C-alpha cells in the first residue's frame, strides 16, 4: 500500500487543497488539506451508496413512509459517524475492510431516526434540519414517528447481515444497542436533557447529557468500526477512549456554534438552545472556557490512539476537523 505523509493512501481529491461544498455537506465553506477532503468525500460517497442500496425505494409500498425516511436520510448530512466508523476500521486493518460501509450506513440510519424524533413538537419542536424542513413538517407527526421507528428497525436488520464473523456481529449489535439506549446512551441523554430544560444544571449533569445524548453513538461508531476490522481488546479500549473524547468535544462545539453561527450556516435553527433554556456548555462555562475544554478533549483523543502510530493520523485529522469546524 502506498503511503502519503505517514497516512494510508486512499483514492480521492488531488491537488494541494480541496473545497467542500456546503450544498452537499452543510459544512461551512472552508479550505481543507487534500487528504482530509478526500477522506470526507470518500466516506460520504461510500455511506450514501450503501444507504441508497439498503433503504426501501421511495416507490415501495407504503410509499409515504419510505419517502419520509429518504427525505431525512438524504437531506445532505455530514455522515460523520459512518466516516469515523470506516476510518477506525481502516486504522485497525490497514486498508478499507470490505463491506464496512454497510455498518456505517446502519449507524447513520440510527442517527437520522434520533434526529427525526428529536425534532418532533413533543421534544425539541424544530422546523429545520440539515437545511431542509423537518420530517414532521413535510409528512406530519404520525408518519415522522413511524419513519424514525422504521429507520431503527431497518438498521438492526442491516447489522444482522454484516459481512464479518458472527461473534463480531453480535458484539457490534450489543455495542450500538447500548450506545443508543437508556443507561448512559442516547435515549437516556435525551431524557435528562428534556428534564434539565428551564433549570441550571451542574457540570456533572451537563457532561452526562452530552456524553450520553451525543458522545455515546459517536463512540459506538468508532468502536464498532474497529470490531468489524478485527480489533484486539486493547485496540477496542483505545478506540473507545478516542470516541468518548471526540464525542463530548463534538457536542461542546455544537453548543458553541448554536450561539455563534446562523441558521443558514448550521443547516438547522440557530439559537434554539438558548430559546429553549437548554443545558449547554456556553451557558454554564462561557464560550472561551467551552472552547478550551473542547481543545483539551482533542488532545486526549490523540493520546488515546498513539499506539496506532501513523495509522491513526486520519482519525486525528478528523477529530481536529470536528473540533475546528464552523457548522
């Protein structure tokens, strides 16, 4: 395999720099090093192709729910979780593990289901997601609820058929179920987030919300990518520490961007956290301290995967990009 600047080579964009389009990804228009831009573009294409292949067609009966599922899945998301999954697998295997994009697609289905439900009037009551009207605004609340449910069940069907050893499949399903569940998982974090509205939570509660609601699925994305590729117990532990650090940092940055960026830049309603009196890092610590904490977590993430040597370079670059992003 060819090497470029200490990283595993991969197909992608050429030239000294490459530009990502906000129309496709909702990232702010920025100049990126060509290797990172190629990684993001390759991962997005792999995930989108797998999602297109794995989701029911919009014309399949009942068409209303399949159209709703596709409306939210193909609304131009960043595909961060599938990309992290793919790159964790590549860091373990040394090359792209065949079929890992289907694991990434299943994770993206689960992420999208959570967004559809989060946007409902009973939860965050939002009208805009990924730059488009939210699912319930287009299809109604009943279909939106069912579309989220359907994405979750479809994700587990895909996970049950992954092209990896049966033991690895079981571990992957367990990891993802835990990461999206109620005990230190996504749903539990959402519950505490709702309960903390209109109050002044302490730092411990705020960290619990962010580690559960956001970081748990990001961590599961990284860990399951490693498991799929045959990671050792030590490597799984290192990837878990990496995922936990960047997952919390990602949500801290999200909190900051909600205060500092516009709805157009974010692809979702800006200022929503403050309007809903949400528990956020800027509200508790201020913008500058929040940025410092995110930077500290980025440093911790890099140290967690030091034993991967050059194979972790892309993961480290992705982590830095997630912390320094503008949308």
